[in-house]
C-alpha cells in the first residue's frame, strides 16, 4: 500500500508542476517517490518484481498524463484516450528498463542510464509517427523564461537533464540518510540542491538581464477572427471569412504596418491547388495587402490536389478509387509585393490521429476506419521536406509555423537556419475548448523564442494571439474567444544561437550513453552469474 501511495504521489507532484497552472519548482522532486518505491521493490520484494515496478510506474504516469492532457478528448475522443494510455505505457516501459539495468549495475551507472534513456524516449517522441512530445520534461519551465535563458545553448533537453539531475540527487540523499541516520547528510543535501537549482538560475538571470534587444523592428497586425470550428468554420464560406478579415485589418492597419497575420486554415473551403491564384483566399489576401503601400499578408488555407497518375502517389496520398487519388494540404501562404509569385508552405508536423494515420499500411488492415469513426483522421495531410521561409521584404523572412509544429524545438531551428528573421505561428486552438490546452500551446512558443533568439508573432483563430520577444516574455495578447486584432513591433534578428546550429545534440549524446550502459550492464551481469 505504501508503494502505491508513493507512485500516486509522484503522479500528482508531476501534474501540479506543469504549466500553465502549476508550480515548476516541484518538478525537481516529482520522480523521487516513484524512485524510492522502485528501490524498495528491487531490494526487498521476492516475487513479480518487474510486474510491480511496471504497475506502479504506470499509475504515476497515467495520473500525470490524465491531469495535464485530458483536454485532448475535446478534439478527438479516440485520440485523447489513446494518447493518455499509450504515453503512460511508453513512459512505464522506459522506467522498467531503468529497473532492469539498476538490478545489474551500481547507483551511478543506473542513474546515468535513466537520464539517458529518458532523453532518448523524448527524442523518439519528437520524430516517430506516434509523436507526442507535449510532456517532454524541458517544457515544464515554459512559464518561467527567466530560469531557462540557457536554452539557447541546450534546447529543452537541457531542462530534461536539469530535472533528472535534481531528482536523482534528492533520491540519493534520502537513501544515504536512510542508511546512516546522520543529520549532516540533510544539511549537505540541502546545500547541494540549492546549488544545483541556483547556479543554472543565476546563469539564466545574467543572460536574461544582459540580453540586448535587436536594432531593427517591423510593425505587425495579428488577426483573431474567433470562428468556432465546430459550429461556424466549416458552415460558412471563404468569402464571408475574407470580408471579416478585411474588416478587422482595415481597423488596425496604419502607414507603418508591414505585415498582417491571420490564423491557420482561416480559409477552409478547400481549394484546388491548381486554382489557388483564383481562390477567395488569395483575392482577400490581396485586398488586405492593398490597404496600404508595402503591406504583406500571411494566412492559412486548406488545399487539395486531385490526380490519376500513379507516379505522383506519395505515402500520404489519399485514394478515392481506381487510378484516383488526392493530396490534402494544411498550408500557409504569403502575398507580398517583394515576391515574384505567391509563396506557399505545407504543414509538415501533423497531429496524430487528426491529420495523420500512423503506420497506415500496418494498422489500417487491423483497425479499419476506427480513427474516422471516433472523430479522428478524415484524410491524411500531405507534407513537404523543406522548412520554407516566406519573405515579405527582399531580405526579411518569417517562419510560417503551423499549429502543432511549434512544439518541436529542433524542427523550428530548420526555419531559422534557412533565414527566418522571426517566427510566425498560425494556429487554431479552439478544438480543445477553453482548457489548459490552448494556454500550454501558447506557453511552449516561449521556448522556441529563447532557443532561437527570435521574436514570435502568434495568430490563433480563437486565441490566445500574442507577441513574444526573444527572451520569452509575452508582450501583448488577445484573450481567448475575443474577436479583434493586436498591433505591435517584432524584432528582426539574423544571428544563429548554438542550439539553432546544433539542435538536439544532448539527445544524440544520450543515445550513445544509453546503448553503452545497457551493453555494459548485460555483460557485467552475465559475468557475475554462476556457470
């Protein structure tokens, strides 16, 4: 019963640490009760040890996942249930592997393995088809940017490393006191914990207060039409949406305005790619850009391309019938006098179960249309390889980050490496309702600002639209479910941070360490076994 309560306590502490309602300081001891329960089972339990460890860790991670991400259910019931159950399973499997290695090695090797394999797990979650990095540990500090200015060197994996080092240090101190019952151990542990938390915060504080703002700024207007996707968005027309955007823009544009930004899929009728130049979206984008001289427009649109040439079929193409396919796109487009032609980018990090059917060749024969039946994928979205930069002036470009893409740190660096001077995020967070979901999504954008030292201009259909500076501070917002616009200045920056250049290098180091320690533990254990 005590182990059950320890596992439950870990889940609760992890949950109450999470943004945007929690207190991130608690994350530094969130895993300690679970680690202690595993230690007791490993050393004092005689039967079904692996099963007990797996069950207790599943309880911890299930509680954490439910409390922090239950709101996915509002968008897709199947996706919500699957994400919580599957993510808890994956986390428990990672913890079970730690348990197996811990039985075969010493404390230091086992701890290094736990840190490394957890980072490998997070890296996998950023790249595979079942990608769901929402609870990657480095995200926990998104509401306290003054603590993590060093993310420009490490990305969020630096935060993951920080969290685990503190948890393991506290856990080690508890074991030491349990063995020796010496109060000096408590004092020593308090000093160690204070330094492990305080030194990174001090470094971050110096970076925060000494950071210099860019010298060049542009003026942007961010539109928030507040169209409900369930009751309005797909029951209206692109013409009506265009008229609304034109009205909002006309009220906000000044002679100084350089760029107007509208949300993801704001033009949602579904336009054939070959007819894009004659679409309502382009027509109203041009009308808006003509409200003043040198004014550009960035917005979202749904596109499709139908074809009967088998040679054009891609992995994400959707089949209608014999020799009849179509590609479905969630896209961003830019209209600017400085570009010779319309600029276009297709969203490439897709929401699992809503825009992407993972491992379709394997799972569809087994599951059939279960995702469609339960509110999931209607059609696979088609992506593109290159991270496109859209230019509103000859040498000034922005990253057209669409919705879920903003959760991926190394992915966003691709835009910056390609020349993006600031980050534009266009999104539609209404699917999750007025929950922590849309607030966390905004909060994670602050991490991308710090990692790349780029301003962020965020247009959300129902909110929260915002301007974020390159220190991760939110400068302006427009509240959830409020129609209107915000105007402000966005800094223009050219330098590449260490993280922008080298990405998730900590995770790549962790991959090597995980394999090395695991092989070491197997070899060492086999040598100790009697012949």
